C-alpha cells in the first residue's frame, strides 16, 4: 500500500512540475532556456 501511495505521489509531482514548466515557458517565451531552469530551481526551493 505504501509503495503505491509513493508512486502516485511521484506521478502527481511530475505532473505538477510539467504544468509549472509549461506556465513558465508561456510567460517567458522571449527569454533563454537558462532562465527557465532558474525558475524551476526557485519552485523546487
């Protein structure tokens, strides 16, 4: 049971990270990909 919960949590976190990346890309289309990576690091912290 715990392993299934952990897998579901990991999938949900991956989906959230993809959504955050899509939103950051849509808001920061003109900037370089390095800025996108920095935004991802800020969200991780």
